[in-house]
């Protein structure tokens, strides 16, 4: 997925000359956790968010530095803290030059940016103009979509099975020799796996396929002796059975 698929729009902005009181009122009335700050020409110059109001003189949370510590931190830092904690205009409390992304930026890159830069709000830009905003809550909504899809969206068990096989084929832990069958939306897994983690990963991979109602786990660990009925290969220790798989009972 890309930025444009989850970003919030249209974007409500505020000017750097606006008062802090106006910014707070706008955030509260729209239930925003942050606001992009744009100049008269529409250029993004900063962002003001909830964290900018953690340290404010109005609520007695401003920094109180001992003289020695103030000397160690330096006069410039103390002055900047004072402006942010007492400033009455947006430009005095905002974070300037915020990190931005393009409309086609992949979500994994945006997630990495949020983690490494420790930011909760990222403006989405198009030709120098802000066209959307992405917050961590947008990721929550994006995750909720697939999780709340109505089961049974695939036409029949065979289609579900093909989707499960495809999911297994793409799995990074490289499962092999597992047998998949589907009846009435219930997936049955048979075969031998190398570890308990591989067993759980195989079950989860099936559960994420649209249309799967439940997963019946009949997998065996490689270190254990497998039930002959469930011996469909997949390990170096257990031999393949002599029986022939059916069309709905085909090993990966």
C-alpha cells in the first residue's frame, strides 16, 4: 500500500501567525492531534501537535532548570525552551521543517520514518503542496480493514485453497511438503514442520486468507513420530506415504 491509500484529506491547516489559542481550539473541535502550518502562499513551514503543549507555563509544566544545569545546557537552548513554553503564536511553538512523504511512498517506508524520527504525523506532498496527512491512527484504520472483511468472499473452497497455497508459497520461512485441504471454508493442514514456530506461522498464514472460517491444525513436529494418517511429507526424517493425493489434498 502507498501513502495516498490511507492518508486523511482534505487537510485543515493553520497559519504561523495564528494564535496558540486558535490552534488548540481548532484541534479540539476537529479532534485533530496535529495541524500542518502553511504560509500565505500555501507552503508547508511546520507542524503543531499535541506534544508541543506538554511543557506550558499555563499548566505549570514548563522546565525549571537549576543554574548549573542551565549553564551546561547553554543559553540558546534555554531561550528556545522559554519561547516554546510561553509563546502565543503558532510559529513560536510549532516544529519547523517537518518530515514529509510523497503520495506514492510505500507504507513500510512511512512506518520506518515514524519509528526512526519518533514522529506521529507526516504530511503527504504533491508538487510542493500538502495534499494529505498520515498519523498513526491511519495505520490502525488500514489494519482494521482486512481484519473486518466478511468471511467467505471467495467463491468456493477450491479458490480458498489456491489462495492458501499461494500464501504458503510466498512465506519467508519456506514451508514445504505441507498438505492443504478445504471444506466449507475450513482449512485442514497436514504434514511435518521443523518447529513450533513454523507450525504457528503456517496456521496464521491460512487465517489471513479471505474466506477462511477456521483452520484445523493436524501438523506434526519433525522431532516427533508422525501419525501415519497425517504423514504427508515436509521433513527430512519422516518418509512420504505410498498413497496418492487427491485434487483437494495436494502437498505444497
